[in-house]
C-alpha cells in the first residue's frame, strides 16, 4: 500500500508489518504518520504533557 505521511509528506510503501496498515485498510481516509514523525511527535507530546508513550498510542488511533 502506498501512503503519504501526514506530517513530512514523504511517500512510503507499507505492508502488514506496519501497525497502521490495518487502520488505513479499514479507513482509507485516515492519515498515515511515518515512524520518524511518530517518534518525534511522541517525544514532543511526552515532554509537553508528561504522558507515557503507551498512553499516546491510544490517542494515535484517532489520527
Ligand atoms: Zn513523516
């Protein structure tokens, strides 16, 4: 599946090994966030909110 990252606008080709693949397959309208952006976003969120990454995972489902 070819996808474009919501943040950096780079193109990625993902398959079932990507955790977001199933989400995108079920809902093609949802946005893909590549791993580097996801990591930096989680770091930012963690430093600004004090949340742990596993709490942010729940939030990512709605992206
Ligand atoms: Zn990205």
